[in-house]
C-alpha cells in the first residue's frame, strides 16, 4: 500500500489554500496535512506535521516565501507555487533549494498533482514561464550584446569547476529548463537510456543526488564572482 505524500500549503490567500486543498485531496496518493498563511506559520506547522512536500508562495505578509525557504528545505521538499514570474525570483528560489517552480494559470490540476509527485521523488518540475526564466538566466539574454560571451564564460567556468563534456553541458542546460528525460532525448536525438547515462555522469560530477541539487549547483556557477562556488 502506497503511503500518501503529506503536503503543506503556504499561501496568504485563503481561497487559494482551500482550492488547492480540495484539488490535492482528490488524488489517492496525496493528503494535505496543514495550511499556512505566511512563512513563519509554515515553518511552525512543518515542524509539527512533518510534510513530505511544501507548496510555497513567494509573496506573503510577515515572513515571505523566500525568507522561509532556506529553513523549510532542510525539513521537506519545497515546490514554489506563486504568481511571481520574475527571472531573478525563480533563480533565487532554485539556488536556495526549491525543487520546482509553478506559476498560477500555467498548469492543470493533473499537472499540479504530477509536480507534487515529482518534487517528492527529487525530480525538478517547472511550468513554462519558470522554465523560460531558467533558460534566460543561463543564456544571459537580458544583455543580448553580451549573451554569447557570457554563455561561453558560463560553460568555461563549468568545465573548470565540474569537468562536464560539451554534450553533458547541453543535457544539463535542458535539465535546468525543466525537461523530462524523454524530452531531452527528443531534443538531442539520442535514446532515453543515453540520456540517463549522461545524467548519472552529470550528477556524479556535480556531486548531486537529485535534479534540484544539480540545477542549484549549475545555476550557482553562473552567478557573478561565484566561479569557485562548490
């Protein structure tokens, strides 16, 4: 018998909390253990109920999601669930350890349930705008005149830091964009087995056990002045 994934929902809007609770409780392998209205309450209830996954909004009164995130990720897997689409917000939450990022209006009920399952299993999950924000950060396309040079520097630093091959760098970029193994295989014109082999080598080189850990390390090396970040 499968033990249901216990979920805590942290959102300032009581209507959102109620809606998410009703939706998730319909899934046979998910149970909402508690809901919180801000980051402080989320931390208290996480310690009390020990959820497997926390759905965390970014903007809340009092202690916001980003402030609470470093403490929450030590206790459970965290999936950001928010209206915030800013590239820097997406990037910061991943660097702080979030396992995925969903933006309201970009997912169906089934996709939300799938995201909870993925994050519980250590697989990163992003809605389309969040995935685009990750890619934009990687490519530094906010400065088009410098994007090629910045991309080359990013890959040079990664080669120095982690020793990834050019193909492994490509696969890691696609992982960071939120693609599944099947999608990566189709994009790179290789088999899923080959993708898995690449990912195993990437995880070993990045000293990461999960997609979210690998993404955090990968994006971390792209931050200015953090070439030696380990």
